[in-house]
């Protein structure tokens, strides 16, 4: 009788425990649907889940666990179409197609990356230098120096599965100068449809200028920002309006406390459509009484600025001191 009673009590305990677990699981499922967390019978709001890129098992092995695809098997090994390479994991822009070259090593090779897009780390093997996406730390491959393949003496050896390619016709490029490029970039980084931005120098007569040389006012360059955007989400006119609404286009060779030709207001158009749109918007502003000093010039070579200038305010968690948004156009 005692054994039977013990068996019955044990069965009852297991049944109750399983029932509690079952109820707990049901409760958790409903909680996730409502995006709340139940703590001490109190319901707290939870941030909406961000949409994540779904990686295959092989992509996870390479991007998340620092694997390597077999040589000469990657989709982009012998691929040279005009466009942009972005991170497979987070969509951050990494490389422009004009920096890709054939090193015959079996993996896509680039001699330069988009400014501040790639981070270099000591590899676990103690010999090589690993490269990862600066935004999500996804593994890209390795970088090698002084091999003599190109004038830049740099080879980014990248796994094809770490990247996605965006054809040139699916994205647009715009180049704006309106004072200190830190403030210019600050607003474009937040704009819908912008894929990437790059601070740099344009419009001068010196090849590969440095920040120090540009600040001396002897190179003729303007501090500018190159904006790469998704044509399905925004267009040049929208971005051009933002350009005018985040600085004072009436100021000549200055913006706020920054004085010098490098701080001039200028649009560097990459096609005739951008030239026409820029002229149209200037006329709209002048019709409201604004004396627009902005020049509209065909874009020459754009030189990326030093890495410490890229996304400056984002890194410093600051805000512009000479740029602010002021609505100037009717939407």
C-alpha cells in the first residue's frame, strides 16, 4: 500500500510539473506575439524586432564563424560588372566595382574599400590580417600589402558569399558640398534610401589631396559628401532639397563659423538630369527671395577623405555646429 501511495504521489508531481511547463510555454508564445516581457506580473513594452538578413548555413560558416570558401568557386571571382558590393549580413556598402582587379588568387580582390567600411584585425593565426564589415563585424576575408598588383599595393581578398552585388542601374550617386563635410554627411546618413556616404574632396587641381592641404586653401578642393542611394526608395531631387534645407545657400565661401573656399556651396552633378534638377530648385529658392550662391558643376574626380573624417558625428555621438534643417520647399 505504501509503495502504491508513493507511486501515485510521484505521478501527480510529474503531471503538475509538466502542466506548469506547458502553461509557461503557451504564455511565452503569446508574450512574444505581443512583443512584451512579463516580469513580476507587470507588462513592459519591448522594441520591435529588427528585420535580419537570413543567411544560409554556408554563409553563416563564413560570415559568422570566419570560414573560407574554396578558391575559384565564388560567384564574384571573375565578375567585373559596374556596381557596388555590400555586406551580405547587414547591407553596408563595402567596395566599388572600379577598385576590383584580377589577382588570379581564386577570390574577389579589391585594392581599396569605401571609406571606413572595412575594419582590420589581427587574425587568429597570428600571421595574417583579417578584414570584417565595420558595421556588423561580419567576416569578409583578409588583406595583404606590398604585393605589387596595383599602385595602391593592397589586396582585399574577400569571400564572394560575404557580399551582395548591386548593379549600377539600381543605385544613384550624388555629390554635394555645403560647408564642413561632417555636418553635410550627418543629415544624409539619416535620409531614407541612402545606402552609403563618403566624406571627401572635389573640384580642385591637386591629385590625392590631404585634409591639411585642403584646409590651407591652396588645392582648390571643396569639402564634399558623395551619397550613394537606392533609386527604388529615393531620388536626386529629394536629396538635393535636403542639401539646400540643411545649410545656408546664400553664404559665399563659408558656412557659419567655417570660412574658406573649401566650405563653398556647390552641387557636382554626374549627369544632365541632375544639372537640370539643380537649376530648377535654385530658381524655386530665388523666387522666395533667397540669394543662392550655390554653383552647379560637372563632377570631376572625387577623393575620399581620411578615415577619421567618415561618419564623424556618429562616432563622436555629436551634432553639427554649422548645419541645421530648415524647410525651404513645399512638399
